[in-house]
């Protein structure tokens, strides 16, 4: 029989109108503590910059905040956008986290900027060179965590010998090739970029090369979930997500807005092909509705683990949505 599929959370720490960053970080920790009770495998923090609606920018700092307030759940990055950073500093940061919270920290690595091009240039002027060096920088981090590095001229002593599972994140086929070649777990961002999901998974499975880190392929895919007691209630809650995604698509990013009744204008926006494409894997509805959609997704993709993002204005409604999804996964 198939083993139960692990389920995890991707947290962007979205900021709702009338919420302060301090409140958002407190709510993120409360969610992580509840997720631990609900049986979630991991709680990952994203990296985004120059977006007033997202508080997850100093990813390593937030990982420490969440790990320090929980006991068992794995906490990690979803992910560190490596071309924005020095591989040595990331090794030091995550080596420190791994020493503070042994066997609980994950390092997910991506190469997207996590922001607009102007901001990306401000973060690191030579960023495009760093993008091309992504595989090399990945191996540098692995070397810094290795005990074999203790005689090197450049070291991250705090990281040497620390267990640090690494994951390749992506939304295109390029990342699939890299994850397969390096023999690392692969995480696909199907919650906002579903177009190449199946092509990327096929590439990863068919070209995977076993490594000291992983014997056989391991895949994760992310979806959006808004679950409530009824389909109608979930639809109303989802109006916050619709407005947020509209802002992303039009370049008019704003704080997450409170939900409203589903209007004809919002329904029209939902019918837009670009919108439908982006939110192909947004499962909105009652427990039974979300269950059937999730069951179909798992059957179609065959992924080993499912990760959930949930952009909900009200913190209590958000916790409830994740609770309902945990019940769905336990029943599946």
C-alpha cells in the first residue's frame, strides 16, 4: 500500500491591510505551532523583496523565529534565492540554524530573484553572473557543510558536519535538469507557475542520478488551498486571493484585502485565461471539494509530498483552512 503523503506549508507571511509586520510574524508562529499539532511535515519561509504585502524577506531570521517557537516540525527556506547571496554566508547562517535546531532545518535553494529586476540589481549588481554560477554555488555550499572542508583556506566552521538537507526549487524545466543531475530533491512551484509542471517532473524522474544525498527521486509540488465549512464560505474568503493575484499580474501590489462577496467583476476576472492559468492549482471549497481536487492532483502528478500556500486575510480562518486540509490528507 502507498504510504501516507507528507504535507507541508509554504509561508510568505503576507501582510493584510491594518496588520503590522510584528502581528504578521506572531501569526506565522501561531500557524506553525498549530501546523505541528495538525501533523504537517515542514514549515518553509519564502524570500521576496520590495513587496509591501509580503513580510518574508529576511528568510534565515524568520526560520530562527519559527524554529525557536516550535518543537518538532521541520523549518526551512522555500527558498533562499541563492544568486542574491554569498554561498559562504548562507552556509554560515544555515550552519548556525542547524546547530541551534539539530535535524530540523531544511535548505531550499532557487535562482529566481524573488522581486523585480530593478530591486534585484540593487540587491546584487552582478546577479546575472551569479545566476549562471548557480550549480557551482550550490556545490560550494555542500562543500562548506562537509567535514572535508576543514583544511580549506575558506571555511564555514559552524556548518562543517551539520546535517542540512538541500532541495532544488523551480518553476521551469531548467531546475528539473539541475536537481536530477545533482541528485537532490525537487520542489516545483505549481501554486503560481503550473505550465511546466509535468514536463519538469518527467525530466527529473527520467534523468535523475543517485547521489550521496539521495538514492532515488523525491518530488514536492505546491498548491494553493482555501478550505472552509462550505463552498460558499471558501469562495468568499478567496476574494482576498483574487485581488492579491490581480495586483501581482498588473504590477499594482497592495496589502491583502479583507474578503467581500463574490461580485460579477471578480467572476469575470476569474475567467481570464491568464488568471486561470496561474491559479490552475488553487483548490477552493469545502473539505469534500478540496479533498477531491487534492486526490486528483496527487494521482496525476505522483509527487512524494505536497506543499500548501494559503493567502487568507483572517488569521483564524487561515488556521482553520490548514486544519481542514490536514484532515483531508489524513483521510487520503
